[in-house]
C-alpha cells in the first residue's frame, strides 16, 4: 500500500457527508410529523362534525333484541339502596352527591319543599337495552351527574333521586325500525321504575305539601310522561311548585297541553314548567330536530313545524335573551365530575327561533363531554347552576304566597 493510499484511508471516515447531514434532517422530520398529526386532527374533527351522530350510533346502539329479563328485577323503593339520593341517608352511610356545593357558591338555607329528581342516562353499555343505574360503574357516573345537576335544586328541600333500569345511551341513537322498536320497549321499562319510585316519594310527603319535579335528558323524558299520566287533571297538579324538564324537547302546542302545567313566563310564577337545551355557537341541532319534527306529541298531534319551548333560566321567562352579566354563576366541574367551582359571571343565554338556548361561543374549562353540533347537553344545569337555585327559591316563595 502506498503512502497516498494510507492517507486516503485515514481521511475517508471524516469525509462522509451523510453522517454530517443526518442530524439536520431530524428537525425537518419532526415538523413533518407534527404537520401530519395536525392534518389528522383536523380531518377527524371535520368527520366528527359531519358524521358524529352516525359514529356514536354505530358504537353504542345494542346489537341484540330487547329482553326485559336482561334488566333484572324491579327496584324495591322501600329499600334505601334503590335510591341514588334521599333524605335520611343512603345505604352504608354513602355520601349524598346532591349535597355537593361547588367552590365559590354562596350558602343558602335549606327549604322544606321536597324535590323528586329523575337522573339522566348514565348506562352507556351496548350489550343490552337497559342498564341498572346502581351497578358500580354506572352509579359512579350517575353520582357525577347528580353532583353537577340535582345539587342546584337541593337547597329547596329534601331531594329524592331514584335508581332505575335506564334505557342505555345507545337506545336514543337507534336509527332503524327494528332498533327503534327495541329502544321504545327499553324506555317503557325504565319509565315503569320511575313511576314506582314516584309513588313511594309521594307516600313519604305530608298531605298537600308542595313538591318540585325535575329531570334531565332521559329523566326529563320520563318526567313529561309522569306529568301527563300522574299529575295532569289531578289534585297533585296544585302541589307542583315547578317542573324542570331540562335537556329534552317540549312542543308548545303538541306536548304542553297534555302536561297539566303552563310554561313559566316569569320568575315569580308557580305551578309551571321550564325546559331548555343548551348549545354553543355555531349550533347544529339537526340530529335532535329531525327526530323532534318526525314525532307525535303527548297531546296526540304532530310536532312537525311546531315551536319548541325555550325557557331562559337567567330570566325565568320564555324566548328572550340575557347577557353573561345576568348569570350569577356557571358551575365548571372537574373532568371526573367530583369537584368544581362557580364562575361568575357565567355564560349568556338567548333563545333562537328553533327553540334552542344559545350560550354564545363555547366556554372554556368544560370537560370533554360536548356532543356533536356544539351541543352542551351534559351541562344544561351546570351552565346555569346558581340561576336554577335562585329560580327554585323564587317559585317556592310564589307558591307559598298563593296559598
């Protein structure tokens, strides 16, 4: 080997350009990966906006036939274990979630008007059409919903909230004739439990005493049927301080006449009903409106083209608007719905021509439970938590003033 070759071999390792350039490519590669990730997120968000409800339906609607036996035996409402909240304590000394008071909430003296609150859907499984709300995982979710929703009414007086064999979440997304038939059967079974719990609630009340009836989502659906079948046209209607059928559409002409209560038109009014559905803007409620307009109301007439009741919880009136400064406090819960704080002022609220309650641009700080179309359904009560407390107190005062 010549001296020139030896020198070339010694120099060669330091002259490979690839080893010098490779580190410089890493930042560019990282930027490309970030760009691809951003594009995937944008595409996923766009797909969710376009087909979110269809995706939810495919994932959550049970695949088999409805079987009543699969839901287990009916609850015994004489047993404290059959209640998610009740005066006198829960089974094994468990904490009552409706006693929750968020950080920053002003204290209020507890009243003497008993509240019957029908919880929303907490059964998310898709192996059958009904789920027992007392099952461990479901009960934890249910407690979170009661903590952020029913707590707004707990200052009115003793609050009762039953466990029941809920129609699972997917039953409300059924989109074929067969699955809709199964879903309706599941909802009828759930209502049977609610009706039995309501009878036990009434047995525990003093004769002629005032009551508040409330529910959210599936709970509001059952409340509307309860009003029609058990309250309207009976002496019990005079005892109702107010009914809060929140998170379920109510037709002014096709539903309200069958409920035995008028819509609340002002805050100093009792024996009336409130209902709202919260959306941030831009609001896409097509999934709700399509089902709403295709249905028949509780009064037996079509809901097609009918106005949807929009109560404004900030004013206690119908169809109006109020700025954020009129909201005495929105509850912003933790992601686990085990804690939260009251933010003042809260969100604004205005009713649009469709009957939706619009809250402006989506507020920050809320956990990832927002549904497709900017639907803040899960937060129908928390967004107006302190306003609901004050609304209930005002209606109790109005009911007592009329006696």
